[in-house]
């Protein structure tokens, strides 16, 4: 598995999708969706050890473990939202693509809100400390 | 390898397109429509399996 494999898969799938678009646009969309899924699965199998290394790096920088976990979760949500919004946009459904992106943003906000609360708490504590000192 | 799925879907699409043309030329439009529908259902069932596989992989890799 190398970059050549993935490049070949995408080019051949694009060729097949363009070939089928004239007769059956729905098959063209199916090829687009399944190519995205296959390429993502192939990439994620390569990415898993990299994420483990990154987590070890964060741990050695003595950052709390949960920050890295939130970062990776955000990456996963973004990938899924991007996949579905690209599929919708290829099919010509811009409204649904926007909804998928909106869903991704909402869930990212839900995920990141505790971190933001922590930053706000820290800022408040710093300001109170400055007044007291 | 699941790359074969792309070729399978393309093959199903081409076969359905040819059958569609043949059936329409011979004046059986309802059967042509049903052929298209059957091909679409087969393709969608293949896609659903692959997408659930993708979701499981993303969940396990990113810990969602």
C-alpha cells in the first residue's frame, strides 16, 4: 500500500464515474461515495500508528491526555462530515451538503466547549489573582 | 480487497445501462425501470456495508 495505490484508485474511479454519469448519474454518485469510503479506510489503517505516536509525543510534553483525545475526535468528526458533504455536493445537492457541514460544526462545538470553559475559568482566575495581588 | 467494489459497481452500472437501452428499444419500459431499480438496490446494499465498515474504523481509530 503506497500513495501510488491510492492515486490509481481515485483516477480509475473518477474515470468510471464520468463514464456512467451520462447514462445513470446515481451510479456515478455511488462510485464517488464508495471510493471515498475505500480510500479513507485504507488511509486510516496507515494513520492508526501515527496517532499512537502523536499521543505519546503529547504525553511526553506533559500535556493532559484529554486534549489529544479531543483533538483526534475533532479530526474524525471533520473527516466524516467532509465525506458526506462532498458526496452530496457531487450529486448536486448543495443544501444537504451545507447541512452535513453544519452538523459537523455543531458536534465540534459540543466537543470543544468544555475546553473553552476551562480557558475561560483560567482567565477569570488570572484576573482575580491580579486584583488580589 | 474492497477496491473490487468500485469495479463491481461500475460493471453493474454498465450492465444496467445496456439492459435499459435494450428493454426500452423493445418497448418494455416498465421492465427497464424495474431493472434500474433492482441494480440500484444491489449497489446501495453494497455501499451500506462498506460505509458501516468505514464508520467502525473511524470510531476505533479516533476513539469517538
